[in-house]
C-alpha cells in the first residue's frame, strides 16, 4: 500500500466555526483570541483494489481555483477521477467540506466516480441535531448524486477495509483500518488527530465525550504499537504518517 498526506493548510477557528487560514510566519495568534489552531490534511491511500480518500478536508481552493485536495492528489501522481472510495470518519466541516466542489457558480462532486462511505448514525445526527459544525447543504448535494454508501456500527466494508464505531469526538465518529499484505494503515481521525496527543493524557473540551476520547487514544495507541500500524494523523503539525512505540508505560513516535 501507498499513503500520502494531502496537506490543506493551517487554520484558526473560533466559536463561529469559521476556518481562517493561519500562517505562523506572518500571523499573530494574539490577534485571534479564543481560537483553536489546527492543521488539516486528508489522506490518499492506494491499495491493490482501490484508490481511497480518508476524509476530504475543508474544500478550499488554490489561487487558480482548483481544490487544494485535487492539486495535492495530482502532485502525488494520481488523478482525482480515479478515486474509488471516500471514507468519512465523521461529517464536521473540516473533514467533510471537500466532499463537493464549488466552481464557476456550480456544484459538483469532488470525486465523481467514488462511493462516499458514511456512518448512518452520523448522517442522521447531522440533520437531527443542528450544529454549526455541520453544513447539511453539502450532504444534500452528495445524497442527490446517489453516491452515498451508508454503514452501521462496526464491521468489515470489504476484504481490506474495516471500520470501528468509536463515538468520543462526536456520537457516531468512526475510525478505519486498511489491511493488505500483512501491513495495516490506521486512520483515527479526531480520536487520534495528532501524534503528540499520545504523549500526554488530557480531556478535550471540544469532544462530545472527552473522557472516552482520552481512553480511546490510549487504546488505539497501544494497539498501533503492538501491531506496528502505520498511523495517519489528520491534524498533525508534523509526522502526519508515523508508527508508534509503547515502552515503559510511555508512548514514543517513530
């Protein structure tokens, strides 16, 4: 398997849930009070059977009007039209904005030949529990396209791809494990968004169930170390793809 981080940029986000580009070289965090600063990077994974996107980013465009995620896919040597699966951990805007493309006043699927794999409970929660974290107009368009493939609970999507319903960050958050030729790629999304979060135990206020998320981080970190997984960290500042070690009751990022 091959895995690529599709870096979309760094951003600040405040209570309005508006993501504003943030470059630490030229911007001062003091000018953005009460903001969370995040890095955003979806992932591209090639297996023997599929070309897979793991979460879609914000859907922001470069100066030429091309989706940044498309630009990065091309830089990795692939064509966005060849993506066959889009695996969604959850539907918060920073993960789901790139499911569709706004271009020349028109909407289109960012990945027109792909199945969008979504946890049914997360989809229903987005509509039944209004939140500024969800942009349901995006989901309306994706649903009309007929490209949604709903899954429920935990299970095996196909021979290579397993999904586990975790909750924690949001009620129906899920993670993915992709296995091929004795190798495992783990995408923990917002349960394990940064490698540094393994190095300290904390309860995040932005999680639906902060204590559960903390416990899940430890659980998946230990599994990753035991089984030598390649871990994909969606909000990593560095080391977006890394392995993990657990020695003397402490984690180490390899």
